[in-house]
C-alpha cells in the first residue's frame, strides 16, 4: 500500500543532474495564471461520469469500470520526450487494444526537479500534457489524473513544511491552488477525464510524527530539489488533511462542475483511532471495525464525491515472513473480508467506491500468473457494488512484480475486458468485442 515511498526509491536510482528551482519561485508561484492556449473543446453533453447515490452513471446509464495505474504516463513525456512519448503512447494503445477502460497517473512531475519546465516555459509544459490527453481521447481510454500525487512536492518547491498544504495562506497551498486551476480549467470540458484525484495515499501519513524518518521521500537529495530533512512540522494530522481536502475539493467543484473529485486515499491505517488520539506520541492500537469505519467516513467526507481505497492482498489474507501482521477488528488487511467491509461502508455512506489501487501481494502476480486474488477481488466488488477499480500497474517497469501489459496475464485481462463490456459502455455502439481494441 505504501507506493509513494517505493516509487520514490525506484525513481531515485535514475535521478541525476542538480536542479535549483527555488530562486524566483515566490513570484512565479503566486503570479496570475499564464495565458495558455486552451485545449481542444471536446464537450459532449451527458458524457461526463456522474455520481448517483452510491453508484455512477454516464450518458444516463449505470457506469462501472476497471482500469490500471500507469503512474508515469505524463512524466515520461515531460522528462524523456521522444522516448517517453513512445513508451506512454504505446501504453495507451495497448490499454485500448486490451479493453482497459481508464488509466490513473500522476499529473505533474514526481520530484521538485521534474517541474523545471513548468516554471521555465508553461506553454511547453502544458503542450506535453495536451499530448497525453489527446492521445488517450483518440484511443477512448479515459483518464484519472492525480493532481498532487507526491505529498511533499509543492512544499519542497516552496521551501515550507508539508503541513502548509492545509494553510490557505501559505505559499505551498497557493501554489497548489494555482496549479490545480491551470490543469482543471484546461480539461474541464473533456468527458474523457473520468474524474480528478487530489493526491496519493495522504492518510497513510495521518497523525504520524514525520521527524521519526528525517530522510523520508528523498529529503536531503539536492539533485532532486527536496528540503534537507523532515521535521515534526511536516506531519499531517487528520484535522489538517480533512481541511485540505474540503478546501481544495470545493475549489475544483467551483471551476469544474463536470467532473467528480476523489481523495486518492488508500483508506485509514489499521491503527487510525489510537494514532489520531495520541499524536505525536504514536500509540499503535488495532482499530475495531466501528472505529475503522468512522475513520474512513471522517477522512473522505463530502464535498469529496467518491470513497477511495487501495487494497493489496492474497486469497488467505496471510502476511510475508518479514511483514508484521495488520488487522482491523480481527480481520486481515490483506484478505477479502476487509475489502467486503470497505465496499459496504461506501454503500452505507451513499457514495461510489473507487479502489484506486488493487494488487496481489504474497504471492505477487509474477508468482501467480492466474491472478487469483485480483480476479476474486473483482468478482467480489462486482457483487458488492464497487464502481471503479484501478489495478496496479500497467507498463510500469519500476515495479516488475506488479506490472502488466496486454501480452501478459491473459486470465486477468480477460476478466477486465469482460467486466468493462458489461458495465463501462452504456451505448452498445461503443462497446468493444471482448479482447478487441475499443475504438
């Protein structure tokens, strides 16, 4: 579940070249929005995904879909140009051929140094984003852009503690708001955007003392542009995260009434109540199911439009020998029983459920090519009313034990394509034959 840290480690190996972005950042970040050429007008009345109680609709018909995480879909184009375009555009084409309905990705750079073009030449930066959106639109592969995937990105850029993301008067929050406004305004009329996502797994950091891991998330790596060390001021409390989500979601809704907004969360930690009540001391006491449901509701309340969780597991809910077991109310957080509880909690809250990451863990899919857990989880979620599922991961070599392509794991891809044929194409004229290119 902790993919921010593992992705960071994978990308750290390939990072190079010192970058200094902080000079003149204050004026750049807080300046009026650049006059950028608008993206192509793709408005299609009724083609946006809507929330209808605990379900979703599109074009007046129930809508459910399975996609994949292709995390560096945009950043490959941003940073590696020709090579990155080839990689990302083939990933989109392969998704289309394979009946994959959408891709979830980080819609920015990952490290501060990755944002160099944004500050140097905004039109060029957004032109590269346009390429990704246009190519996905042409292949009928919907997108879930995660606006602020890496929780430290903007506070590192602004040389402030991470807690400043919850302070509307801070440089960090204002920079994030500016970026969100530019991105969302650009594509607010594009029905190929499935929904917007705020970030990735922020609540895994909730009520933890960040000073306990001073070099977390690349801290001290000058070539990445990060701050020297993490301190207690980088900690994010439940209260701060709830405030950040409410403020930013309200802002997105104000400028874009067409699209839903998700937190991008993995769900609360199995010890959420005791951590919240003991911060910064850090008492790790297992949640009861009732406490856990309450933490889920608190962290993902409206104005968010969907409940987001991430889930990794195996058929018997077991844990690897080197991993400490984690349970909620006696249920393993790697078994199907707790996934059932999450699905029912979303239904009870009257909100759609987005499983933003679904993956196999102990065994990985490389060790279980039939993907028994992933397929069983899909069957369970179809029965329990899960609306959106994004499997981890698509064309993503940094995670070789998880990555899938159209030429691998046919049993899993057959299940994905069949699910989408049943639920993701309300207009039969658009519905692809199983295993065929969608359009």
